[in-house]
């Protein structure tokens, strides 16, 4: 891939489109486990075929520009003629040609959990099969390692396509796309996210005023939440005192809501608040 300039607006990155091509000939890390090498070869073959289908189905080469937004986890292709194409993505990881290292997205402190949480399945698969390359956050490699790891993630997560973008001359980020978004779905996703002073941006969540900066107050939820699972419904939680007020009134009404004084936080703040306030 040739170099392309990157401009930053909010949390989105943009540059002229340069699509990387996959090859069936990959050079892997030295001293690989034969089982791992066989599995990787199979995944690379599958991704090569998948990528051809993806390119043709979505006519990717007709889009001159791309953008990705970690804040909402959506990738945007745009053409000069005004066409738009959107995908939900997983940030698989990055490869540095200077250090010759691969860094999994789940191990990168700058990668938001919302765009890397799906990789837990890949890591678990690696643990179950003794594939250290899938369980170590940072591994040595060569210029093909990024595509090899991306091929494995694509296989495990049933991706519909993959993409690589340059950060600079020596660092490349690898994505897999999990599903297409319509314009309406993309707009709806954007509406669910807010700016956060601590985490840049995140999905909107709702907690009572008492939970925001406190510890050990109890954590009552509208439904059981898990940071590794995306839910369609809004995250909502309140402390034990608010739960007592709700039960006293028999419902959420003007009185109980006035006591709760619901605040809006991002999803990462929500789960940090949950950890602090759950009673052991």
C-alpha cells in the first residue's frame, strides 16, 4: 500500500482509498507450531476468497475515500459522486514495520474496548488450542503477519470482509467487517453515542446521581449487562437507596425520579461505575 495522508476530525480518520491485495503466499513467523501453521494457511485461503467476493459485492474500488470512527465502531466508505457505504468493524490489531511486531487490538491501550471486545473469542480459541500467537498481546512477525492474524480473526468472527489502513509510514491497522449498516442504521448508531471527558466518546448510558462518583452503594440494573456483549436496549442503573425509593413509590414516577436525578455517562464509565459499586 502506498502512503496516504491522514486528516483527523473528531474521532474519524480519512484518506484516499488504497485497497491492499491479499496473496496466497504468506511468510509466517519462524518456529510455528505445525497445527497453527496449517490452521493459518486455511484461514488465509478463506480470507483471500472472501475478499474477492467482498470487493465485487460492494464495488469497493468505486469509493475514493474511507473513514473509521472508534467512537461508534463504524467504517465509512465515500465516493466523490456522493455514494456512502457503512460497516460495523472489529479493530483486529496493528503491525509496525519498524519494530516488526504485531499488537492485538485487545492488548492495545489506545484501542477502545467497544471495537476489540469481539476478539475475546479469538483469544479463547488460542488458549483452548495452545496457539500462543493468539494469546500474547505483542508478537514478533513480518510484513505478512498482520494479514495472517486478520485472516484468523475473520474466520473466528464470521467476517464479511477485511481492510488495512495506514497510520503513518510504518504502522498499519487491520480491520474486519462484521456487517453492513444502512444509512438509517448508521444514523441510529451515531445518535446512541456521546462525548466523554474520560473516554473520548462512547455509547450513552444512564445512572442515578449517587453512583457517579461513589463506591459500594449497590448497583441495580434494568437488565444484567456484560461489557463483552452489545445490547440494543440502553444501559440503566441505580443505587440501593434509589431502589428503595422506587419500591416505596411502586414505580418510577416524579418522586422516585427526582430522588435518582439520572445522569448520562458513556458505556465505559458505566462499567467502571458498576465495578466500584457492586457489593461483594
